[in-house]
C-alpha cells in the first residue's frame, strides 16, 4: 500500500509521521485490497487540527475527515471513521457476491426444470 502524508501550515515531526503510518497500516487488517492512501494534516488559526484521509480501493475512493485540538486525536478519529467506511464497503461487496451466486443457482435450477419438462 502506498502511503502519502502531507502537512499544511506546520512542520511534520518524525513521531507524528510514524504514528500516522502505523495507524494507516492498521487499515489493512480490515481490507486487503487497499491500493493507496493519502493523509493531509493541517492547522487552522483557531488551533484546530484537521486530518483528512482518502483511501483508494479497487473500484472506489473512500474519504473521511476529523477535527480536534490535538493532531494525534484527529488522526485516531479519522482512522476510526475510515475503518467504519471500509467495513461498510466490504459488506456491500460481500452482499453483491452472495446475491450474484444465489441468482446463478436460481437460473441453474430453472434451466434444469425446463430441460426435465421437455
């Protein structure tokens, strides 16, 4: 997985970079086919810390955003939001696969019944 981290309006420390990379790598536990991720960290005038995460997976791009007064908390919040989105996306794929299999089985049963009646 390709991980890119960008800092806006502040200097990114090595500790924060390492922490963010470890948190992002944890997302692979939920979905193996993550192509890449981009984390943008920024600071506003009111000392609010913003973390925006976009994750590219096969077929779509997932995005989440979190605001906090501490950058580490903002990163944790954006990761937890992304975990929920990945779980939802994976469940959606699983439901499509099950629906496709059941429709194929139904078609096979109907074909077999038609051939028996002839």
